[in-house]
């Protein structure tokens, strides 16, 4: 299909977003044409502002508009605990829970030799600096329950061991509403490992 240039440019831009194929991109582009001009301007400004005003916290790596981020600069939080996660979205998920009052460290990925991602490609070195500077007593390794996440947790735990800081791994249990018989072996063995006193 041949579109006028401004439309094909817009379609190309939408296609750069994750999960957007050519059909959806075309639908979105034509939708933009039906929008009022000020709505389009607000939308484009929101895109540019988000990009310009957001960055990563120099301490924990979480996405933020101030540096250090709101979590790192919150004096009421427990600085003796750092929860290590793979992605900024994990911080947001854990914060929603409201049960955790410690600090975070975002790795921006996990070690995956298959994809050529080594320890130097994730945000680990700044974690080690933090462990030297701050009064951390416990490192909670909350990387994903995948092969890469497990390998990353193992790597960090080995790295940190000599410092005497306690490292813990979150328990990956069974999903609520799930049936024991349908759980895979890894999930079941993790659930068993993570058992606690009742
Ligand atoms: Zn931070």
C-alpha cells in the first residue's frame, strides 16, 4: 500500500514501538489524523518530556525525574536492605505491594551467555560500590525465576559472599488458584525450598 509520505513516516514511527505490527501502526496513524491538533500536540509533548526529563537513578538504576530517585532519597526507608531486580517495572510491582520498605537495585537485565550478555553488561559494578559505601546488611535477590535470573542471583551471591553481607533469594511459590499437579518441576521444587513455619 502506498501512503502519502507524512502518513508512512508516522506508520514507521509507530512500528518502532514494541508489539506494534504494520496493521496496528497504520490504524494508530490514521487515528492520529482524526484527533484534534491540540490533542496531538499534548501527546507529542508528553513523549518528548518523558524522554527529556526521565533518566536512571545514579545509585539504584531505577527510572526517575530526580537524582537520586524518590526511593533512594527517602530517609524513612530501611537502608540496611537492598532488593535486587532485573527491571524498573519490577520495582513498580514491588512498590505496589507496600510490604517492602528497603531500597532497590535495578540490574537492567540478567546474565545470559546464550545471548552474549555477561556480568559486565548488567548494572552490577555500581551495586558493589553501594555495598562498600552503605550500611547494607541484607541483599534480597529478586531476579526472575528463569534460568537467566537464577544464574544472575547465583553470580551476585557468590560475588558478595566475602563481604559477609547476607544474601537471600525470594521464594518462588505456586500461583494462587493454581493446582499442584499442573505446576512444573522447577516451580514445585522452589515452592518446597521456600517453605516456612506455620
Ligand atoms: Zn534510586
